[in-house]
C-alpha cells in the first residue's frame, strides 16, 4: 500500500477566515463543498490542509486525512489489527471511498482513496 498524501484537518466555523490566513502562507482553495474546504500549495499540490465545520456523512470530524492507493487493503489491515473503526468503509458522493479509524492516541483518521471514474 502506498501513501499518496497526508493532510491535517482543522475544525473551524471560520472557513473563509482560515482560507485567508493560510493564503498568506501561499495556500489556495482547490475544493469547497460548503462544509469542507481544501487548501493546497500551487507549487507542491500534495501539501494540503482541510478546513471542516462538521463532517457531512460521518458521526465525527476527523483530525487528519491519509490518502492511500488502496483503501480496501487499508481497511482490511485496520480491521485485522483490531483498531477501532469509527466510521465504516463507504463510497461518498464527492468521489472518494473512505473510512475513519481511531489511532492509539485517540485521534480520528480519515483514510481514503479517490474512486476511479
């Protein structure tokens, strides 16, 4: 399994202010679904930050997202390890397949892959 990117998730009700703040460091808005906005570096597109008010389809808002090349393999590995699955593996309407798992420190991790068209 290959990790494609890791991005922190900032819980915020001030998305536009966060966009403006991180814009001062060179980040630009690359996605905005209203409840989640992703900012990326134009020179290094995998350097990203997500700003989330609340997760639209999950019971909690994650602390971090990790994109992998095979989310099904990651899900199987986490289940086999006995890790706590916080949100089951599912396809989302915005083009990702994902699940949430709790890490040993209690942080909730959104593990995802982009679905192929």
